[in-house]
């Protein structure tokens, strides 16, 4: 069962330590690899981050036109899984030519950044993670480093008023009060200083460089400078960036092929003008992975370090035609399991090639927003509270209140008139969130016996009942 299937089934995944990426899904760094920042401002920003709880993630680029997985089909070594959706008669080399040529037809003229931002705010999201560049190297901002960009002369969208997509999307989301995390892939499969032609690997590609950086230090240095210039463009010309969210964990000093891009030098430089900047150098560990990022999975226990699970709203990070989107019940269960274990949820939506968000995703986000307006008190700004997550209950706390969220698996799950909340600490009162109605309760050795009001017992089971326990 894949990680995405685990999340669909509501099953948690254990920590993995064998490789950075398996079938396109990243594992995550262990708690032992996390390094607590010394800078008081960064510690403060990590507390801010832990307060947010809910972010919206967007994977978007020319690949959306095909409705296939982002970037990965370009890697021959990953073709056994990444080319499942390539159902037309094409060999690997022709596929790469077709894929890299998608910029010439990418023209999302129905993009309305303000509508995206308004929907995200309505959905209860507090920050945006946006793919400025995925592994394929296509840049969604007006970079000066390459013509392989949204504002490049070969891309028809370059004359549009929203042509600099990152600028317009970032500005729109900030105007709605959302923070910005810039997703950036440290690998770049388009630039000739990473996948360099004529090298020892020939045309057989893998996720790493086509050469050994130790054997070609001058070429590697060109790539490092190229990467630094791109990241500094984003971190100096695109307004306040709250998080630098770095993908491609195999680009690191170590691993199968050492690939030191001197990230610390870059982040330290960026923090001279953006001292609040958090860095998520995912799967690498150390001082520049300020929080860890499970993907399509939820840790099987609470973590003692800051973390965020990125999980798809549909079945894919990139846009997929006729995709299936999670129900409110599924989203609430995932959200409350993540939050009760101390994490944030980054819920991913893949925009369509025309610039709109899929109707199914829009409906799901609006439904989530309605739920969050009623029950967000049990989510935002909360921290871990034992027993955390029991399967049917998720516990969080804030101030002098504990929140016990009773999760119902299906519409047909029976709603009992009397519930046993497995919380054994003293409480002075119990209220049902959404009604603020005080409920009679009885303390027992196993927890609190609570009686639901008559109005909650008819019809289908809700996604959850949320109880406010006053200490």
C-alpha cells in the first residue's frame, strides 16, 4: 500500500530512514536530526508556525496540461513508477523532449490570483506553499537566470498581466493575511550544469546530476551559483517570505553522490534582510531543516519537534483530470490526527492548466472552511495534550481549555447519547463546541461520561463532535 493509500485509508505511517524519496514520496528526518535554532527570533517564528496549523500547498506548472505527475517522468531511473500515466506511444527520449516543450503551450489565461486567495482564506488556511520551481526547472517567476520561465519568450503567457505568477499569487495571498512559503527544488533537470550533456551517465537520467561534482568542480560551482542566484531573486524581490521550503533532499553534502550547494551560506545571506525566514531543507536534518515534513503520511506518534504533513486533497500533487477529492469527513480526520500529534497540515491542490482550481477542490475547501469557522478554536494555536490521538478521539489544548474531538468514521457510525471521553484529568465543565451548550458529565476512572443533547442524535453522524473541557 502506498503512502497516499495509507492516508486515504486513515492509517498512519512509521518513520522511514532508508532513502530520501521512494516512488516520488519523501520520507522525513528523525527527531534526533533536528537542531534547535539558537536565534531567539527563529524560535519565536517556530512557535508562530506551530500556531498556524493549516496551510494550502499548490503544485503547478506546464505539466498540468498533461495531467501527469510533476517532473518525475523525466528521470529514467524513476520511470518504473513515474511513467504509469504516460499512456501514449513514446520512448523515454521523446517523452523528455515533449515534456520540456510544454512551456510553449502553457497559457493559463483564466488565472485569477485574488479568487485563489479569497478561497484559501475562506477555507481557513493560514499560509501558502507554492511551487516556484519543481525538479523540471521551469520557473514560475520572472527570473533572469534562464529563459525556461513563465515570462520567457517561448511561453505564451509571458504577455499576460499576471505573467509573473509568483509575484501576483504571493501579493494576493498576503493581501488576505496568509503567510508565504516558497517551495523551491534544489535539483534542476533542465539546466545544463546539472543534467549536463555528454557526461559519463549519457542520456540515462536519474534524479541527481549527470556527473560527479568532485570530478567536475568547475561545472558544479556554476550550478551552485545558478541556484543561489535563483533563490536570492525570490528572497529579495518578491516581498516577505516566511518559509524557504526546499525539496530534492538528495541534493546534499552526502548520500549517493555528494552535492553540496552551500545552503547555509545562502540562508544566512537571505536572513540579513529577512531575519524571520524559516528554512525547511527537507529530509536533510541539521540547522537548516527548521521543521520536518512527512509526505502523504502522518507519524504514528506525536513528534517533539516542529513538523508539517503535506497531504493531497485529491490523489495527486499535480492536477489530474477527473481526480477524486477527499470528503470533509476524511479531511477532518486527517487534520485532527495531525494537529493532535503536534503538527501542521499542508493540504495540496493542483491548479488546472487554464489557471482555475478544480471544482471538486473548490467545493471541498469551502466545506472545510465552514467546519473551521465553527470548530477552529480546537485547531489554531493549540498544542499537544495527552492522550493525543486514540483513533476515535483527538485531543488538543489551549489556555485553560482542552478540546476533545470525537471523530466519526462514516455517515452511518452510531452517535451514542452517552459518550466516554478518555480524559482523566480534573475538569470544571464540559461544553459542546458550536452550541456552547453546557453538558452534564460524570468523572470515572476511565474518563468523562458526557450526555449529548437530543438535537445531536438524529440524522447521519457528523464528521465530528468537539467538546470544550474547562480545567
